[in-house]
């Protein structure tokens, strides 16, 4: 009877040891998975920071390009305005010459 009880106790002990080993393995797997997730989270934070920096650079360059484009258009308008004034002056001078010649 004692041998049967001892054999049953050993079987239960062996089963408990197997359950404990499985629980330890599962906990280790979960900790590794959590560590992997933390690494991934840090990598994503770094990616977000890099994307924000790139966005800021693009915004700054876009603002500079818009300013340069506005400046260019303003200069072009000034050139066109000067050409128009020059043409008006030449037309007035030509008209005056024609009047002088007719007189």
C-alpha cells in the first residue's frame, strides 16, 4: 500500500514538475515576446521622430520655395512693368516725333 502511495506521489510530483517547467517556459516566452514588443515600440518611436524631423525639413524647404517663387513672380512683374513703361515712353516719344514731323 505504501509503495502504491509512493508511486502515486512520485507521479503527482513528476506531473507537477512538468507543469512547473512548462509554466517557466511559457513565462520566459512571454517575457521574450514583451521584450521584443518593447524593442519594436522603441524602433517605432525612433521612426516617428525621424519622420517628424523629415516633415519639418520638408515644411521649411517648402516655405523657402514658396517665398522664392513669390520673389520670382514679384521680380517678373517688376520686369514686365518696366517693359510696359519703357514701351509707353517709346510710344509717346514716337508719337511726339510724328507730331513734330507733321508740323
